[in-house]
C-alpha cells in the first residue's frame, strides 16, 4: 500500500517536472525568438546608422570639396582678372563632383569672351519660370538654376544638371554653395569693374596733369617772351637821352610792364603750385641783406605815397640761414605790397625775429583794415576784399593765396589780425636752418671785378625781337657776340669758331636748346652754357640742368642779371685755366 502511494507520488512528480521542462522549453523558445528579433532590429539599426554615416561622410566630403573650390577660386580671382580659362576650370571641377551631369555659365557682365561656358555631358534643358529669387529647381528636381545679380539686376546664371535628384541634405548644401559661387562671380566682376574704373581715372588724371604741366610751361614761355622784349627795350631806352615827355611815357610803360610781370608771376606761380611743379631750393642767404633789398624795392613807392617805412631786425638773428630766399622775398613783397596798396597815410613796419629756431616776420600797417565778413576767406585764391566793379584797388587776388601756399610748402604758418580803419598785422614763421658757413666776400668781389669785355659770346635765340634786345645789352657791356637762329646753326658755327660762353634759348625750331646742349656735351664741349628761358617751372629748370646747361637766366631778365651771370662764369673759366 505504501509502495503504491510512493509510486503514485513519483509519477505525479515526474509529470510536474515534465510539464515544468516543457514550460521552460517554451519560455526558452519565446526568449530565443525575442532575442532573434532584437538581433535583427539591432542589425537593421546598425545598417541604418552605417548608411546614414556614409551619407553624412559623403555630404561632409561634398561640402569640403565645394568650400575648398570656393576658397581656391576666390583666391585666384583676387590675384588675376576674371577670364574664360579660369571660369572654364571652375565648371570642369564642379562637373567632376559625383551626380553632377553638366553645368553652364552665362553672363553679360563683360567678364567672358563668349557669353556662355559649358562643361559636362549632354545638356538637358528645362523651362524655368520668371523669378526674383536667387535660385530655382525644375519640377523633377534634376536641374538647378542659380542667378547672378549685379546691382539688383539679373546679369547671368549657373545652370546645373544632376544625374538623379539630390537627396534633401545634398539638395540644401548644393543650393547654398552654388549661390555662393554666383556671389563670388558677381564680386569678381565688381572688383574688376572698380579696378578698370580706377585705372581709367588714373590715366585720365595723369593725362590731365600732363596737359596742365604742358599748358603751364607753354603759357609761361608765351607770356614771358614778349615781356622780355618790352622791359628790355624800356631798360635800354631809359639809358639814352630822352626828353621829359618821353621819360614820362617810358615810366608809364615800365610800370605797366612791371605790373604785368607781377600778374604773370602770380598766375604762373599759382598754377605751378597747384600742378605740383614748384620746387623749393635751399641756399645760404643773409636775412639782413634780404630785408635791405626789400627796403630798396619799396623805398620809392612809399615815398611817392607819403608813407613811413620802418624795418627792425632782431639782434639775435643768425647771420646766415638756409632756405629759399627768393620765395621768402616773394612772400614779403606780396605782404608789403598789399600794405602799401591799402594804406593811404601813416606807416608800415617790418619786424624780423629769430624765435624757436624759426624766422618770424611781421608786416604791420595802419591802413584801411579788413572787414570781418572777408577775413575767413582772405587766403582763398582770387579773393578781393572789394569785388565790385567800382573797386579802388586792382590785382588778381592771388598774392595772399600764394603766400599761404609758399609758407606751407616751407612747413611754416601764416596768420593775421585786422581791425577796420585801424590796420592789419600779418605774421608768418618759417622753420629754417642756421648756416655756420660764411659767404666768401673775396670770391664775390673777384666775380664782380671780372673784365667781361674780354668775353666772346654765342647767343642762340630764334626770336628777332629778343636778339635785338640781347644784342643791345651785350653791346652796352662791350662784349663781342654772334647770334644763331636755332640749335643747328649754333652747332655749325661752333665747328669752326671758338667762344667763351653760350647763351642758349630753350624753345627753338629745328633743334631746341636742350637737344643742342646734349649734342655739345656728347661731343666733349666743356665751356659754360647758360639757359635763356621763359620757363620757370621745376620741370623746365630740371630739363635745363639734365641736358647739361650750367646756369639759367629767366626771361624777362635785366641787364644787371645778364652782367652778373657772365661775370660769374667768366670767372669760372679763368679759374679753370689756372
């Protein structure tokens, strides 16, 4: 009985274990299937990640390629002008990108020899609607049109054809980058346009500058040449016997000629400064002697008007300074000339001081003064205190403008104070160097004592009027002389004749003075050649020196200036012989 129970219990236990095993097996199968499904999902996910990663890498690679191309071509466009070859290379490189089938560049910007450049396989056309946007796709998304704009106007396009429609990521990237290419091409044209315009303006400015310089040189010559004849003739006639009536006429002609000289000088100096043709020269000069020469210039004028003229020179004034004394004198002549013009009675003072390593000069008058309404524009060119047709005082209105320009060229400054009906005070200071070297008075005396009568002169001058005046001046100095009408006559004359000094006009027909001097120097001619020129521009002065001339006499020249130049170079000849 007990054994039967035991067997029954064992059977039940066996059944339970069997059922438990089957349940475990079913659970295992279920878990295994779930694991399998999970594995498949993981594998699918990994594949998706791998595929996405590959797409991201490809997109990154595409972006890198396009950005590299952008940088490369933009750098090249900064270094060279836009041209067909450069843009064709750009198109070829874009077509080499995967999935791009063809590309076309069209433009009317003027940067292409042909209006259209093409690269790629058979080009597929598509109709695009009119749009104001920078780009648009066709319906199948296989063609992209990117427009090139210039100043808000459509001026060309990049037309790109794809083998298959780009995916969304590529789609956006290609849109963005090709729009940048279009902007790059537009910017390249704009830079080229600005460069061409700048070059054109530079050439126009250079042409205008050359025309201005040529005009100044020409008008300089044409105005001074006849003036040389007028003033030279007056100077010579004054030294002959004339009656009182003739003397009065000569005085009138001389005053008119001198006034014309001042006007011509003002106009030409103003033109030269504006054209950058005026150059300062630095020489050693005595400020005291300069002030004395100013006194001599104005002594008769102030006496005629019943004015008192006082000068005062600082005891601390250096004996010699380095600077352009002619231009300092020109400033003083203009300032004192104005003071004399605008002072009916009373006095004019000139005070010269040395202060803070600068020449400080004041010109003071007790004349009519300057209205406050005119003071702000007093240094403007062609400015007149009274511009009315009934004005009392004549002049070009350039004197003070030239003074200001000259002072500023010498790194100085000029200013004034004035009170109506009480007078005006002009002050200018010029930073000049002190010269420790003294003038050699014995050399100057030797030059002035040189017997110029023993000189034999060849004067090369094409204008008969000037030949007449110069011949009379030389005859008065008892100097033997001959004339040549042009440079070629001078060369022919010098083949068989010896002279001591040549006076050489610069502008002549057949062979001018510059060419003649160059030929003479090329042949080994060493004697002095002095230019006779109406040109006073730095360009003409430089041309004289560069051609081989030794010195310059500017027309209109006076007899004393001619005598001094001949004495100077006669003395040089004597020294060379010794």
